């Protein structure tokens, strides 16, 4: 297993319409749901104490340095 990816599994409860929407999006784009959900998570903004918004992947870059 690639040590870059520490696997952490989650269970996601979706309504039938949300699941249908996700499946349709994945089918149209040819991307797996896991990749779509990861991308959405990375695009989330988090608030730091000083009130500045930072994206999750920007924070990950700082941690890796």
C-alpha cells in the first residue's frame, strides 16, 4: 500500500435523489464517486483563528512541508 494514502473509511448516508444525482454525475464524467467526493472535500474552506479562509488542500501542503 502506498504510504502517501492513509486509508480511512467513512459511511455516507444519502437520500435516493442524492445518490441518483451522484451516480448520474459519475456516469457523465466517467469518474468514480470516491474521486468526486474527495475533490468536493478538498474544495471545502476552513476558517483559521485569524478569520482567513483556507482551502483544505492548501492546509495539506503546509502539513507535508
